[in-house]
């Protein structure tokens, strides 16, 4: 039971973080490797403080890691943060695909009956 509650909280934070287009854009930008927050903030139409708040949400969700190097804050993606969310989606997809296939087969049998 406790494990389920913890997993639910992790999923809630991950999906809440991914629900925002700016945070998704930050994750996409980090695909090419580590980057400074200032580099990520440059092309975005918001203040550095705004980007920093989005980074904080991604960090709290376990999707990015921040490393302070001198005065610069570097970010990297934490792929492990997405694994639980991906597993949940995969499980739901498998379940509903099976149900949809069963329904389609039943409808096909019904339509073939005289």
C-alpha cells in the first residue's frame, strides 16, 4: 500500500511537470546534452526567474538534475524519472488494447451470425 502511494505521488509530479509545454521544451532542449539554465532560458519568451521556476518543478519531479559548477547551474535529464510514467502508460495501453481487441472480435462474431 505504501509503495503504491509513493508511486502515485511520483507519477503525479511527473505528469504535472510534463503537462506544461515550457517544461517539455526544456526536456527536449536537454536531449542534446547538459546545458546551463541561462542557455535554456535564452530562446524562451520569459524571464530567467520564470525558467528557473520551471526547472524547479522538473527537479521536484525527478526529471532533471542540477549541478552547480562554480557560479553556473548545469542541468541534465534523469531518464529514470520518466521510467515509472512510461511503465504506467505501457501497462494501460496493453490493458486497453486487449480489451479493444476482445470487443472487436466479439462484434465481428455477432455480425457474422444470421
